[in-house]
C-alpha cells in the first residue's frame, strides 16, 4: 500500500485548489441551467435571477458569492409540480422541454421509496452524462482485454499491484436491472413522439452508457454486453428469486468469472442462498444446456436459450466442489479467478459482511463501490480495507450543513471549510437541475485527499429518520443499528433486522425483528440486556424513560431463515421498484409490514426473571 494517508486539514495551496475546483463546478451548472423553466419560473429563485443577470462577465468566484447569498434551500416538494408535468396526458414537449436542465431528459430516475413514502422522480439528461457521473460499480465494469476489471478511482493512490494479480480477460456478473416502469410519449410539434422512460437510476445509467435506447430493446434483448456473464434479457426478469437465480446460472457456467457487481450486499447474499437451494437444478441445466423452469421466464426464454450451451465438464467440476456452504472460501473454489465483489456494504448493509467474507475467503476483495443516491453520485470508494471511506469525485456542487446547526442557507458550508471529525448533512446543486437540494444523508468528514484536497467521507445515516416511541423518546437509525449490534456476541451474527414500535404490552417499547446467519446461541436471551444497556448508553432519553418505566425494555423476535429475502420479493410485488432497489428499512411503521413480520417469527427471546 502507498505510504500516503489522508490529511486532517487542508494546506493553503490545497484549499485554493479545492475552492477553484468547486467554484468552477458551480459556475458550469449555473451557466448550463440558468435559462431553464424551473429557474425562470420558481419564485424562490427570483432574487438569484435578478442578481446573477447583473454580473456581466462574472468570474466563478462572483457566481459563487451570488449563489451563496440568494439561493434558498429546496426539497423534493419544490420540484414535484414541475416533474408532474411529465405525467400529464398528453405530455407535450412544450410543457417539459428545458424543464430542469436544457432539452428533454433521457429517463426519469425512480427512487426506491424505502421509507414507505411514494417514490420520487428525478429527470436525468444526456448532456450531463460522462464517466464521472457513473456509480462506482459501473464505471469500469467492462474492462480491457488482458486486464482485470478493477474499479480503481481515477485519483486513487492506495492500491498496489497485489490487487491486480490476475491476467485473465475480465468476466463480470453484473446484477443490475434493465426493466422500466413506464414509457412517456412526449408529443412533439413535428415528427414522432420522443420516448422518456421511468426506470431505476442503475438501469438508466446502463442504458446511457451503452446507448441502449428503448427503441432498440427488440434487438438489445438478444445481446450480452462485453465481458459480462448474464445476457441483457436476464435484466428484464421481474420475479426477485428468478432474477437472481438466472444471474447465478450464467455465472456458475463461467469458470473464469472475475467479479460480481451489484447494488446491495443483501442482494448478493440472496443470490448465493438461492444458488445453494437450487444447486442440483442449476448444475443439471449447465450439464444439459437448458434454462430451468423458474417463475416469470417465459417472456425472455427465447433470448436466453441460444446463449446457454451444454457444458458437462463444468457441471462435473461443480459437483466435485460440492455444496460446501459451511466451508470458508466456497465461492473462490467455484470461481478460482474471482477477484472482487462490489456492492454497498455501509450502514445497515454492513451486517452482511461476515457472511460474505466467509463465502469468499481471504483471496477475494470486497469493494464498497461508491456513495450516492438517485439524485446524484457523490464519490468513490477510497480503500479496500476501510469499506466506509469515500472520496468526493462528483461533478455536482456539494454544500454541507453541520448537524448541530439549523438548516438555512447561511449555515451551509462549502467543501474547503469542512472540519475533520464533524458530521454534516449533504445539500446538492446538480447538473440535472437541483438547487441546494437536501439529500437527506448524514456523513462524517474523515479528512482530505493529500493529492488534490478533495474531502473524504464516511456514511453515517439518513437524516430526519427517527422512530418516535413517546413524546420524549425518539431514536435515530444509527442508534437502532448500534443497539442491536451490541447484542451479537450473545445472539449470534445478524443477517438483517428491522424495528417496530412493540405495542403488545404497556408501556410500549422498541421491538426488533431479527434474522440470523445461523441458529441462535444457547444463551441468546442475554442479548436483551445488552441491547437495552447500549440504547441507554447512547441515548439519554431512553435511559431516563427506562429508569422511570415510561417505556418498556426492548424486545427481540427471531424470524425464520430467508424472511427478509421473502420481504424483498413481497415488496417487489406491491411497489413500483426493481430487484436492486428493494431494501429492508431500519424501522417500519405500517401495520401491513408489522403483521407480515409477525407471521414469520419462530422464536422470541425471554428475559430471565
């Protein structure tokens, strides 16, 4: 590894460099989007419009000062009346052209809606598309002949030659959807309508990266992208289990697989668990060159069958390896060229890491990819050893709000004023037309890159996401995560969990639903006190109210194995989302989900008297 380490403060030279870089980004965005419908019609930007137009021949610094003093904070509600114009019947070009950014968007990115609220839509425009705007797990996915498909950041300094030990042509399993939820025909004054799709951001970016327009779908669905295992048709499978099993099938058939790319760690683990469950069926298919009779494959079977040829020798080799899921490094024996798995492993998704490392063994690297959201990509992974460390590399303009201060334009800070160790909420001004938009993510500044001064961030939690138990007790997602992890030594390794308000007894309490990687440890009930004590330690109000017995002690109910995989499939069937977007929230409040979870409880921990 390089001897360079992050720096805690910026030198005067790096600060000037960072100021010039970020002010230049902002000025480019202002120049691009100043004449858009949103900027010209939104009353909240009138002061900014008037001020910026007086700055003839302005510098990037002049633009920054004008922006800083006159642009208000915004939320999704600010943009929704404009974005809803795309959903009008008919949708006319004159109503939506140059709406948030010049021209028409290529697609509307559909957010995951994990919090239970309706999904948000974000127009994405072709003219702002480039490699820097890609999520990290896609940026270099196709690789080059003779080189591995490493996802090294452009300005990364902390990787050495050991990370590029292979010389085989890269072959990656990209577990990324290609589905879309709706096609909008934008009626033009002349000629054919322009089609704009509503889809996931990952699907939209994949289509942009490879110029896979919806008009080409009839031909594209027959293709397999270079250096990938799964045909594009697999990305059109909507059934959660079948979607992952088909990716597993094509990956198993490829002995020289070098990488997995997906969105979430839980998605990768589900693929492996489903692969274990259908091991014999998958191997028979590889031997005979047949596509299994899984659910929801009829519409893609004709495109998959020509891609899948009999391979008896590979099937035999896999049978010899066996279904050795209890042995460390099982996946490396299946794929001896496997180098890395790239997926989100921060926050609640970090609970998957122990099982992932068990399956992969020490030879395979886990890469946390990048940090971002449907609104924008923020940064890239900075280290293979510190999976919650990211470098800001975006071409969007980012400001930061110290979480101890009130949200107001005056309290927003640019990158060069950040302090290492402090926590901030992210606000975005983007090339796709968002202005001082509250992203809703809290990060901690871990330092700065010594080469160019760009901030290094750690993801902490979603902001304004608190579970309120009583008038005096609410708790953040981060505290709920810390609480349950404190009980792992007694409980066993946690695969996934969620929290509800448990109202079965008075006073009500925080109730954990937990799925474990393995069976509970015999004295698992000790976890109840460990979780309680941790919540008391990190949250003063919980401590006070437990002492006064105005809230109850937390409960823990164990779910049957596979429950949260079933949850993702259940949610996929009732929500407008895609397999890679379906997340288990840290807490849930709707009664339908609580009842669904209660039906899958196999054991409740009882506190000893």
